[in-house]
C-alpha cells in the first residue's frame, strides 16, 4: 500500500531543522577560522547532499557557492574510493570547483552501509592559493597562473590526515599558516554537520529520514512549478556584455534564450561568445548557479531550495564558450564577475515574462580588491575582499545602498580588523552619494573606499560595470559606472577595471563601486 503523504507542517519543520544544522556548521567554520576573509567577511557556504549527489538542504550563505556545489560532490564520487573517515578536498574548476580560491571540502557520511548516505560539503574562499598575484585573483592567461590546482584528493584518508598534501599546500600559497588553520576549521564544521545527520537517523530511523527527504524535494518541485505556471509561456531573448577580459579583448557578449513552459525553464546560453583569453570564464556549475538563483528569486520566500528546484531547469551551453570553457582557460573572474552578469541577463529575460516582479539591475560586480607583501616587506602576506555596490530599485521600493547583491552574500571587512592585521590604513569608507539611477524609485548608491599603503605592496583589482552602469527598468535610468584609481603624491590616475599594480608607502587606492539602476519614469 502507498504510504500516506507527509504533512506540510512536518516538511517545513524538517526543512528548518536541516537548515539550522547547516547554519550551525557554518558558524563553527567562521568562529574556528582565523583569516578575515572567512571569520569576518563570512565568505563560505555549507550544504548537505544525498547519496546520489542531490542537494537536500543548505544554509543561507552564498548563491554562487551553493548552486554549483553539486558538481563537487559528483566529482568526488567519481574520482575517489570513499570509506568511513575520509575527507576530500578540491578546487579545480574543471573537476567540480568554481575558481581556485574557493576550496571545497566533501565528507561522506556513512550509516551502517558500504555506500555513503550523505555528503556534507562546505566551500570557503581562501585569501590566497598561490599564483602570480597576491590574493590569486589577478588576470592570467591560463589556469596555472591563477594558483595551485587541486583535483579531488583525500585531505583525510580513513581518519589519517594526509601530511604530504599539507606540505604541498604550505609551499605554494602565501600566508600558509592561515590557510592551514582555515582548512582545519572547514573540516571541523563538516564533522559537526555529519554528526548531526547521523544523530537524526538514529533518533527517527533512516527510512523515515529518507522518505521525508524525498517528500521535501517533491514539495519544492511542485511549488517551483507553480511559480513557473504564473509566468507567461514563451521564448524570451536577453543579452548584455562584460567590459573586457583584462587583456585588451572586449566587450564580451552574453546571450540567453529562455524558454518557459508550464513544466520547465530552459536557459540556453549557447549564443554567448567564445571563451576569453583573460580569466573571466565561468564553468557550467557557475552558469547553473546563476539560473537557479534567478528562478528562486521569483519563488515564495519560504520555499526550500533543494534538488526539487533544480529539476525544473534545463541548462544549455556551448563547449568552448565563456560559460563552458575548456581547460586550462583561466576562470578567477568567472565566479565573481561573470556570474553577476549571468544573473543580470537571466533576470532581464524573466522580466519580459513577469515585468512587475523583477527589479532593475544591481551593481553587477563584486569589485574584488587584493593586496600582498613584496620582497622585503611582509613577504607571504595576502588579503582579499569584495566591495558592495547599489541594489536595483523595484516597482515597490528604492534600491538599498552599499550592499552585497545577487551571487555574493558576504559581509564587509571591519576597518579595525583590516588595519590591525595588514600594513594598510583605511582613509575613507562612505556611501557614494547620488550614484544610483534615477526614476520613480531611485537605485541604491554604491560605496567609496580609500586604502593607503603603509609599506610597499602589490595589489590587484578585478571589477566590472566601469564602462556602462547597471541599466534601469520601466523607464528608470542606469546607475553610475564604477571606477578605480591610484593617488600618488596628490595626483590621481585611473586604472583599468582589471589590473595589477604596485604601491609605495603613502600611495592610495580609491574604489568607487557602481550604483543600482532606477525603476519607473519620473
């Protein structure tokens, strides 16, 4: 006889319980780490997958991490023979990773059988993983210049820490001690999450947990399909472009054909330009994360995000393109910059089908800023942060100012922490007034950050939306484009949006992030 359906209230309790487990594991990761990038900025994500690498639950962390983490689980399952006590690690964008600084850990959780019952996963952005520039986010011509590449390998094998791997890591990154502590923090958080999952099975029975998990995914699929059925069916086209690839090539076109039916949304990116020579390529996992995020924005707030939502999407890409590159194409900016533009284009297409539900474009860049010591001054030091911009206005309200939007969900680096740990002085940190687009509702303003070097340093900036500001919607105007400059001896010089530079003592980097687009004619 068929089992009776599970009560929706029970499903919601189960969903919140799993989400709380992931949030708790994320908190342990943050509080156990020592790098400002993880401890202060919270640049990490945590999730649970089932035995078939399907997403069960996640914390409210970073969309670009979470939407692409399933590829990491599948890569680990395919490449490694897993036993109880194993912990796997990877960052290879062509084997389940996103970009090299995002180091992913995958831990199988066994419950009596020979096959893992769950996979607990976290992904944390490390401030440096080697490569040509401090912060590992500079523009490079191939993947190897971006940093140390780790295919899926054992971090711990049957409970034994792989010391050879740690020695390799230590010799190939800046700030090795910090990296190693953060990796152990990642491992500790997965241990806690795995224990929570086994305790759940012990308390309620594995069969009950499996059945409830399947029902939760089915519920998300039904609710997501109900959202699809509220949208106008048809095929919609949208396009935008990246400013450049940092090596003098651009603009780079991004094109989407979105087909909406009552059952599925097909995101076809096959007409997007060929892969770039500079590091703005985004792999299929990043493209999928952007599509899931855009669709999720139209769903009810309380809808659980899991494999049920992924079932509603079909992703089409062209091999060798900007959104499906071939190895060893560089990808550092694909995760942080191209992902934002993919969301802009996906929302632009969805706005045709649901014009009153989609806001104007937000900043459209993470404005990545990194610094490191040069020979003779803090050799081995590296710091990295992303800077917020303006949010796009909607039909109901103006956009928020100086806020992280869309594919990023991190915090600001506290001024006190940045000045205490690095040879830098934050000379100014303020809202960039009147940088949001005009309209019936104004776009949010960007921000201004000025950082002065106290010792000779090497820096890099990776940004977008510096040629054209984020477009408005429904007659609203675009937000102001971003800008990055260096001030030396009182003379200010504008830099390219993707650049590496040297700083002398007293030199100042000034970053002005884009404002969001306005909404509605005035």
